[in-house]
C-alpha cells in the first residue's frame, strides 16, 4: 500500500482540492488589501497555528530515516523519488497550513480549526510510520544531515519535477543551518529554464519575510526534494540580492542580473 493511501484519511480532504482552495502565503501577501482589519482575523486559530508550527520545527517534522517509510513502491522508483514527486507529508502539511492561514485571515474560525485538525492528523500518522526512534532529536538531526550530504547539483537532475515540489522546500547548508524556504521561482523565457529562486528569510508562514534571489544552478537537491543545499553561512543570505515581489520588472534588466551573478560568484568561491 502506498503512502498516499496511508495518509488519505488523515488529510480529510483531497490534497488537490486543498491546494486549489488555498492561495499560497506569498501570493496572498501581494494582493491588494492583504492585511485585513484586526477584527476579521480568527485570532484563536491563528495562535493555535503558530504554536503548532513551532512544534513542527522543534520535532523536525518531515525528516525521513535512511530506509524511508518502508512502504513498497513500484519497481524502478526509490522511496524518496516517489514521495518527493507525489506529495510527502511535509507537502501535505504545507497545503493544509496555507488553507488554514487563509481561513484565519478571513475570520473563519471553524474552517481554520478544521484544517488545523487535519494538520495534526497528518503529523500523527507520519510519526507512526517513522517509528519511536523519531522522538530522539539527535536521531532526526542525523537523518537530515545524511540527506544533506547526499544532495546532488540540480543541474544533474534527470527526471521531471512539479513546481509545487520545489515551492515550500527548505534551503539549508551542510552544517544543517536553515537558510530559508523557497517561496517561488522566476523563469528565464529566453533560455527556457529557471533563472533564480526566491528564498524567504524570516516571517511566519511565508508572510512578512524578506525575499532574496538565489541562482537555481547553485543549489543541490536531496533525493526527496524536501531539502535544497546551498553551502554558505546564514550571514551570506542576509546580504543576498533582495527582490520586491510586487516589482519583478526590476530584475529583468541586464544590470540587475549581472549584480546577481557577481554576488553569488564571490559568495561561492
């Protein structure tokens, strides 16, 4: 039985419907009037969401043991490839989280709490699948560092990948320091490839974070595409070229793109 079947009941609604209903945090941020009056916000659910998000960070939610989940997969596919492309628990969690956040800012407390309950169900099922050893933070750290060490340059990827697998993935360095989360990517129409990714620094659920540009080909990817590796210290990300999400036109100039190349060429020497 495949992982998607294990988790279907826990999610409570089809993941495709959730993704369609929920605008991503970064997109909502850019909408006119995106900051609703305080009285419209479902404050209790928003607080519950933040507390649960902090819990997920503490336990390192989504880290897989070397054996994966031990769930049979079709011949020719690895656990990591199948889960990374079809929807890992972390991706399901992000879709539900975004839906809950939109409901919270729309003042819909019951709907927000329903999505939060589905998030908790995904969490509980994930913990059962990876076993009791996941309770040890040192074990989870070892799992994640093993994935980081095996990361390969994205330029060497030889299989298809959906955009929603990339968006929301964490960026870390080889010391396992979190550098940010991929909020979006920008295509180069002339070369028909990804020019750069937008990495969100700080903020909560993608809101309010500083967006910086990182060249796509400088990244390395783990087998499950849950983590991307950029081996630089956090302070390098602090000084990386910022991007105004509401004014991408400024990044289209040759001068801006040259400055992007110059910065990362120096940083990655």
